[in-house]
């Protein structure tokens, strides 16, 4: 077989393939579900961006106005933690904005992936809270044993109460997210059975 014959066969196969009817109609119920998820994601993203910006501005103003000799080290710590959170948020949302193809299965897969990533956010929040507490603890130890940095916490009891309240709030938020994503996954699996099986 010559190269011209092979090319001709490929062109014939391509034209036959293009003539095949393709059913890309995604059920309205699934489209509505995915669009609702997308709206929620956009609102959460706007909230997070606003929170990161407000936190960065507040920390900058609060730390510089105190005139502490270790202000640059404090800002470096604060900005590093913020950059870590922003980086995770950005990476965790990659590939969640649209399905890979316009099929029912692709939309269901996208919705399920979004639920999985929502749970990953909960794991990150706990890890971030642990890193934050560890960083504060290490800073406190260094400040006691060195004159290079001032203590971050002046009132340990108030700080312990604040951290405990934050951990309690995170626990309730985590429980709610796990309950909600579990319920949504169950509903999506029902839709998947209805339209794909």
C-alpha cells in the first residue's frame, strides 16, 4: 500500500466519522446542578480574594504602626502563610471550571471532582491551622531565648481562647462540609444512575 492510498483511506475514515450522529445533549437537571456549583465557587473565590487582600493590608498596617524592630520578620512570616493559602486555593481550583467535553458523563465527573476538592479544602484548613499554631509556638520559643524578636503573643490566655474558638469553628465547618458533600455526592450518583445507566 502506498502512502497516497493510506492517506486516502484516512480521509475516507475521517469523513465517515464526521457523518456519525453525536448526541451531546446534557440533561437540564445535571446542567443546573453544575451551574449552581459554579456560582458557589465564584462567590467563594471572591470572598477568599477579598479576605486575603484585607488580611494583607491589615497585617501590614498593624505591624508597621507598632514600630517593632522585628517588623520585617513578622511581615515575612505573615506573607509566607498568606502566600501558602493563596497557592493552595489556586491549585485546588485548577480544572474545575468546565468539563473536558460536552457529555453527560463529563459534567457528572466534574461535579464529583468539585465535591472531592471541597473536602480537600477541609484537610488544608486543618493543616494550615496546625502550621499557624506551630509557627506561633516556635516564634514564642525563639523570643524567650533570644532578643532578636519580640513575642507575638502578649496575653497567652486570650490567645489560647482565640485558638480554641478557631479550632471549634473549624470543626463545625468541617463537619458541615463533609455532611453536605456526602449528601450532594449521593444525589449526583442518583442522577448518574438515572441518565447514564
